[in-house]
């Protein structure tokens, strides 16, 4: 174990290596035998993980057991992560199908590193370590099994790849793994997606593959968690809408940007400090953007940073009302003029006073307009809004109820 890391090795070492394994072997020699930081030989994330494991007084020669958490904790984790599992259901299946001929295994963990989904291994598989690890409820956090890709992601929140001897414990050095984070609408780590292989190397760019699927799952999770938000879908190219490369933004009922996915932050340059108003981030007031969900095509908009993007919008209430299928009545005259057929642009922002309208105002006004357009026919209005008559009655009764003390 290294006592104190210092900058120079005590003995000379070769400057060039034929394989990555040789670099990693030298890194382990420098770190564990000579107490020298092996910068440039392995990634900084691996070095930091080795340091944490060493500080916890672990020894590389220790035997590691893939232990399951208690049944109650595993059950609680599955319950807490139902939305994450729902968001990942299709993509996990697609990922496993894509990797079916590679001997790779897919793991999904919660934010603490407990496995909540794992690829089932065939009985003929000769992967004893992954067979033990690929069970729901197994804790693969760094504190339990040392340096490993999903464990590092749980600790740091950043994508990571750990190959062979980069694992802290020697007994795990037949495993190669690549993992990527999945975040929720609050920017917190929701889970980690991992692909691993035992007794063999990746024959493809595992980091890119797992990153693509993790992004898709994250986008689905953001949409599931945004039933009461106006969700904007945008990109510099319209062909990227609906792909893992699309930018997403969630606008809350007060016209503030509640969340942006990673692509959205990069395109807008927004750091999300203080929940900025929608016109500050997108250069258009809320009223103009509220018309997007009822438009069939994407429309162009120039962001305040000068970048032109193509944008669509979705708005679904938590009680099931789908405003995309509502009667196409303009909210305000400017909205129908600003969002026309492509490639017309959304007009420049209106005066700041216009941003006082909220999603709640919009939804109520849309219900009233739809009901008026249907001649007061509740059944017809409910069909236009895509909801039941009972649900529409309840919404109307809620808004008609007098204020306490009135």
C-alpha cells in the first residue's frame, strides 16, 4: 500500500509501451509498490478511486464478494426507481439485443450502486464473477467492491471506463466495464447504466454505446417526470429531434426553466443558476412557446446567444389531459402569428410584462376555449382534449369552487 504519493519514481521506467496492459502494470507498480502517482498511465478517475480505496485501508489482494443488500432494501430501491425502470424498459431491451452476440452484460443501478436490472446470463456462460454480480440487489458501489466503472460513476457522477488491472482488487482484473450516469429533472444522479464483460475485451467503443443508451433513458426519465411542464425539444438540425442528440427543457407553471438536459445546456449556454425565466434562456415569452404543442411541425427560433434552432413542444397534464390534441384555438393573437408553418421563425420576445401568464392560466384558458368551441358540449370538449368527461367535470368544478372565506 502506498504510504505517501510523491511526484517522481525511485527507479527509471520505460517511456513507451506496446499495450495498455503494460501501462496499467507500471501504474500499479508505481502506486502500490513505490507510492508514486501514476499520472498519464491510467485515468485520473481511476487514480482517485485507488486513493479512496487505499484510504479505507483496503488491500489489493483481498477477496471481494458480490453481496446482495437486504430484501427490504432491495424492494425499497425497486419501488423508489419505478420511473427509472419504466424509462429504461425499452432501451434496456434494445441494448441487450444489440449486445447479444458480444458476451457483454448490461447492469442498471440506483443512485447508491444497488443493481435494479441485470442481464440474465445463460447457464453455459463461463463468467463466474459477472454471474454473481448480475443479480438484482447486489451492491456494486466503490465502497463494497473497490474501483469499478459504475461504482466510480456513483461516486463522481461522471462517465467512466475501468478495464482489467485498473480495478483496485486483483480478483476483479478479468472484468472490463464502462458506465454512464442518468440524471433526473433536478440534476441529481438517478441511476447508472453499465456494460461489462469478463475474460475478454470490448471489441467496440463501449463508452460511446453505453453513453448513447444512458442519454436516451435519461431523456425518457425527464419526460416522465415532467407531466406538469411545458417540454421544449430543440436542436440546430431538425433531423436530430427525437434522437438522443435532441436538447430538452422543462418549463414550470410560472414560466421558469426548471431543467435542461446536457445537450440543452450546451446549446443555450445556460448554467441553470437561480431558475432563469424562459425568455432569458430562449429569447421568446411563455405565451409564444405555449402554442408549440398544438403545431404539427418544428419551427425555428433564434436563441439569445445567436444560435438558430428547430423547436417543438409537448404539454401533458398529470391528470391525463393531452393539450396537443386540443382544439387549435390561438391563445393570443401573437401566438398564431409567431408560430406559423416552417420555416417561419418565432417572433422576438414581447415586453417583459407578457411573461406573467403561466401554464396554469394557459391550461384553464384552453379548456374554456375548447368548451366554447364545442358549444358547451362537455362530451365533445372532453374528446377534443383527450380526457374523460368525468375528469373534465372535476377540473371545471375545481376552478369554479369559491375561494375559502369568499
